[in-house]
C-alpha cells in the first residue's frame, strides 16, 4: 500500500503531526519546498480530493497579499497557484492507499490515525 506525505520540513505543525502519528520509513516524504509538486502529483491529489479548491490553503500569507480573497477563483486558478507557490498547498497531505487526507485539523489527523490502525 502506498504511503506518502507532502509536507514542509520547516513547518512546526507538520513536524508535530508526523511525530504525533508516529510514522517512519514506511512513508515516502516529499518536502514541497525543496522538491516541488509536479502537475501530475497535483492532478492525482485532485482526483482523490475531488477538487483543487480542497487542496488550496487560504491561510497562506500570499493569499491576502495577492488580493486573492477578493477574486472569484476557479479550479484552474487554484491549480495554477498551488503549482506556482508551494505555500498554497494545504498541508500536510497524506496519501494512504487510495485515500487522501488534507490539512492539519484535529479531525483530519484522527482520520489519518484511523487509516493507519
């Protein structure tokens, strides 16, 4: 079964979640700052998540600075922004088999734990 996590190695929240889940070498880790997400990887995440919007982080600093909250973004816009700027990916993103878990909410972390149990 495939196990992969897209994360930022410099992000304390990502580190805390990975530590809390007690995952190790059975996961493939991709630091999205040093190893950019490919269009194929993003398209695969979208096919599992259902939309690019679900993968898009509205708390990224550039979201406000680029004035995106005032724009009516479409799916293609979300895709392009995530590919252009890694901080727009809501993280961490866990791929476990054919399941995807996006973000750092308590509910999401609990779902990852359950999927690994």
